[in-house]
């Protein structure tokens, strides 16, 4: 806490002399206050983005019986508001990456997310989907180091994002603005634990870790989920470096607290992408599949049951010009007991289609216009289907 207060003092003092533009004056003020600040270490990089949007659902607005999501949009947790301007995220990332050279080395990474995305992810473990633009969430915070054994064995200790899934938490890094069915309903998002990584050669690399359970975030998860889980991934990159396929898994012996499971949960995730060389780096094709089982689940009615869920997502993106691109996503997900969609003892199928136009007109600024259509059975969505349009504006630094 003392270090944090000192840091805030430094920031305030820096602002107070900023107009003078005299570095000596700033140093004198800091010295007079008795504050010691270590100079920036070589290789530490600060990055981030500001992600804003406008979303509108123009059909089937309302909350269905037990469906995931909040507000007017179901089956998802992030873009859930209708006729609303949104501060999705202000992200800051500070990192000292490991060098390319195979030697003893250490570093770290810390990611903070502010805004509605932070509120959503913080509360996803309990299905609390409040959207607050003032929330803060620690997405990642880990120390990393390399042992120069073989080609180099890397370790992470702390909190890090999951190995599973083609999509990621950061919407600007995805092909579409909205997150898909599989990302929202089939996989965990973050873990706290230890992860080892090894690159065998230019084609094969693998990761294996032990973590605190399914989607564990100590700030929101209490009770259950106390046993350690195992997660891993094997990735193969093809010789042309324009395609790869990744197979990941997680096995959690003490369940998924989001849907009340006190039993075992296993999920296998596969994704692959290909950028055909004949398209001159303009076309990208990808696929993501998930297969999971929870046994037993205690459903929302208090009954004990097994739940098997699986799904597939297809992605396409074409870069027509330097400033214009078009991306599409088609998804299907099946939930045998309805637990992943917030239902009980109800077999459910859901489909989704998303089309996203991207515009890179200004430097570091991404603007996107998106249409999404969702269709589901068993009253998962009020009125069985829903439509959404979104305008997304992101500045990255």
C-alpha cells in the first residue's frame, strides 16, 4: 500500500510541474518529498486500449427463463444492453517479456481492465451480470522466468488467461466485436496457478499447468472449486507458417461454480486457422470446437444430473483494402441439460451468425459495424431469436 501511495504521489507531482516542462524541477520536487523512484527498467512496455460501443437489440428484447446474459441480450455476457452507449473497457498492460535468446531470464506481465467488461468477467463465476463502467478487474498478474534447458523451458506463476478458445477476452483482438457462444458458455477465462511452456522446434510447442480450479478468481469465488485443476495445450504450426492447429484441455475435479457443479468438469478445445498464400495475406479462415462434460451438476432446481455440451464455430475474414475488412462467424452449441445456458433439465440447441465490417481509417483507431443474429430452443431467448446491431470504436496504444 505504501508503494502504491508513493506511486500516486509521484503521478500527482509530475502533473503539477508538467506545464513547466523542466525535468530538473520534477526531480527536485520528488527529492524534496523524500520519494525514491527507480528508473524504468529496459524492456518494460506499457500498452492498452480504450474500447467503446453503441448496441441495440431490435427484436425479442427481454430476459428469457433462466438464460445466460443480462439486460436485453441473452446467450452472452458482454454486449447485453439495448439502445445504449457503453464504455466496454479501458485496458492497461505492463510487461517485461522474456528475450528470444535461450538464457536465464525473468520478467512479468500485469493486465488491468476497467469498465463494463471488468464488471462482467468479475461476476461471471456467480452469474451476476451487472454492467458498471467504474469496475476494475485484474485480468493477469504473473511472474515469468526461463530455464535454459534444451530449447528453453518457460514458467509462469500467478494469474493468467486460459489456454482454451480461439477468441480472447479482449474484443479488439477478435475478428468480431461480440464474443461467440463457445467463448461465453463453454470455456473458462482465467486461472491462478503455475504454467510451463516448451517449444520443441519450429512446428511443435506445448504447455502444461496446475491451477486453482475452473475459472477461479479469488475475489469472486468462495466455497467449492477448491481442488487443483490441470490444463494443457499442444500446438502445431505448419511449415509455411500460415496455418496452425491447437488442442487444449482442462480437467477440474471440483466443478464449475458458475453453474453449481460440485463434481468433475472436463473440456477439450480445438481451434485451427489458415491464411491461404494464394490470397496474399488477405483471407483468414478458422474453426473452433469444444466438447465438455460435467458430472454431476446440481442444477438450478436443486436436482443432480450430468451435462454434456459441445459446439463448433467457423470464422472468415477478408481484408479488401488497407482500410476495409469484412469478417463473419457461424456458430452452433448443444447443451444436453441446459446448465450452460442457465436452464435446468432442458436439452438446448443454439445457433448464431455474426457479420462485422472493420474500418482502419485513422492511425491506431479501429471502427466496426456489426450485425448479429441468435436463434435458440427451449425459451432460451425470449421469442426464440434476437437481433443486434453494434457500432464499436477502439483506440489502441
